[in-house]
C-alpha cells in the first residue's frame, strides 16, 4: 500500500504542476511538458512556440516558475529547460489554444474550425478531428464536429499516434469546450502492408516508372512514323487518281461534250 500511495502522490503532484504551467504559459503557446526525476532533482522540459514569453525579461519569468515549483509544489531542485516545437501545427494543445483565441476574438466557430482543419492537414497530418461544444448559436448547447482524414479511435494506434487536447473558454453565453485530435503523419497502423524487397523485389510502381521512362518516347516516335508512312501512299494515290480523271474521256466534261454532239447530229438528221 505504501508503494501505491507513493505512485499516486507522485502522479497527483505532476498533474498539479501541469495545470499550473498550462495556466501560467497560456499566451506563450505551450505545447508539451515533460517531468523527469533524476538523482540531482527534477528536470522539467517545456516545449513552447514563443520562447521569449516563457523566459521573460532577463529571465524573470523562468526564475518565478522555478521558485513556485520548488516551494509550492514540492519539486526537488527543479531545473527548467525551454525547447522550441518542431511543428506547432501537429500539436493538439497549440492548435486548440489558437481556436480558443479566435473564438474569443469573435470569429464564427464554423469558419475557425474549417480553417484549423486545413492548417493541420497542410502540415502533413494523417487525419484530424475537432469538436466544439457549448451554446454556439442559441441557448441550447450542441456539438459541432469537423473531420478530415483518418483518426484512430481505440487501441494502441490511438494511444501512441493520436495527440489530443481539451481546452475551455468562458464567454457571455456560457462555457465553450474545444477537443482537438491529430493523427501524426508517421503513424503505422496494424493493417499497413510493407513488402520486403529481398523477398518480393522492388515495389511495382518503381519498376513501371523505370522501365517505361525511356520506351514511351520511342513508342510515340514509332507511331508518328507509321502514320506518316501510311499517309504518304494515300496522298500519292489521290494525286494519281486526279491525273487519271483529267485525262480520262469518261470525265464529266467529256461526257457533257459528247452529249451535245449527239444532240446536234440528231437535229441535223431531222432537218
């Protein structure tokens, strides 16, 4: 029981530290907090978008946070590190904070939601889902969901590859909650098939591209040559036929002239 209580107390302490840092660094675009226990004390790593707001002027803010973590929350000699986020658009907490700020500024929730979905998918995410709950347009609370791509709902892929965050904001009409889920681009699902090159050879698409890159031009050149060779005899035949028709007495002009001669002979015989 003593070991269980120790684990519970430690996790409760970490949850309280996370809540304090989330409230303190709300405007700094804080995306992730890591707490590690080392022989020298606690090591706290803060991943944020605006590093200057985390550190403060001449390190004032970082010293204040260090003293609060040590004296209020009981961390042993906390050592704070500040790191920049690699891709903020793939961080659910950062994107949820941006959506909250847009709603506070008066943007329509549907417009803000679709804009956020486009930003997340343009960053290379495999899928995203955004839920906005509360009194959005009337006195009755409802839920609006914006989805695109694929987001795992359960199992190991949902625990490992899905980053999610929940934030709240209080407006005149009431409390509005935002729930953001982002499927990371490097997610590997159990049903994804991977062919082993040593057994199956290179992928078929590569073979098609490599084999047909050069022959396509050759095939086009052969077809054009065949069309030209077929068109040349036809033109010669047409020219020969035209020449024959001009010299042939059975042409229309010769026939008309012969008919006129016959008519004149008939008139002369009658006379």
